[in-house]
């Protein structure tokens, strides 16, 4: 679950400040005293919000595996398109560009030795095809 924003920071209480009395002097209004506790409560909620957002940045092993599988499938799809293009004699520059993009991120560690091995083999195959095509 992603948290995109909060309305708590926007609803911070604004201080009423000093008010003029009809006699020409000024006096502080009574409701100004409990606003300090509201500010303290707001600081606590902001710190808990920061904690939630920090937890969202932590990748679990399952998320890393899913990302690796998706990248591997995309790379294999591009390699398949390249194979068909080579058989037809119609390799397009867009296929080569997609191959270069698919090469990014194939060497990331997932924590699963078997998946890491498969991803390394796909990355090697993509690197060989890039080298054969002369893409820099």
C-alpha cells in the first residue's frame, strides 16, 4: 500500500495571535494555551508518517524476485523479436534499442541462487547479441 500524501500537515492549527480589546490594549485569548499540545501531536503524527514512508522504500525478497522475473521475461521477448527479425532479414533499429534497454538491471541480486543464475545467463545472451549488433 502506497501513501501519496496526507491532509494532517495541511490542517495544522494557525495561531490566533493577540487580539485587540475595545479599550485600546490587548490581551491573549484563552484558546491559545492548548495549541502547544496540538503542535506536539502533529509532530508525533509527522514522525509516524515518515516511518511509514521509510518502510515503503524497503524491498522484500519477493518484490526483488518479481522485478527480476519481469525484467527477464522482457529481455527474452526482445531476444525472440531479434531472432525473428534475423530470420526474416528485417532487424529494425527499434528492436536493437529495446535490446539495449532490456540489458539494464539484469545483473541485480535477488537472493535466490537459481534465479540469479538464470538472470546471469539471460544477461550474457543479451550482451552477446548487443556485441554482435555493434551497439554501444
